[in-house]
């Protein structure tokens, strides 16, 4: 069966809720290939903020707001958020070979 070409141009992202203990959750989605390429040459600290800003669905975060979270959250909680976005993006299984390897280090 042939696919409807117009359907191919609709966004196709996995989404999930990231639970924040005692605070609620943030809805995040996977990144597009184009978004992954935007972050590949950025320093890890900035790349992580870009990842969170691009992946946020509800609430939406700007890159500056993501940087505020990065400063206020524990390293472990922040790392889990970034890793969840990487999993949703299909990057977690092969992170050592991905364009966002620096983010995982």
C-alpha cells in the first residue's frame, strides 16, 4: 500500500512525561534530525539547554529558562531529563556514535 505523501511531512515525535519528584511533570518529545544537527558543535552545557528547550512540549521552555533549570536542579535529575529526550529521539541506544555524544559525557 502506498503512503499518503502529505502524511510524511507531519511531525512524528515520540512524547512522554518526565516526572519531577514532588513537583509534577514536564511533557517532552524526541528531537528531529535537523535539531540534533543544530546542537552537534555546541559545548555540552549549551547543548543540554538547547535539547531541553527544543524538546519541551508542556510547559514550553526557552533556552534561557532551560539554563536556569540546569543551574537549579541536581546533576542527576538534569541528566535524567536529557537522557529521556535522547531516548525519545532514538539516540540512547547508540549514543557513543551519535552526534550528541558530548552531551552524554
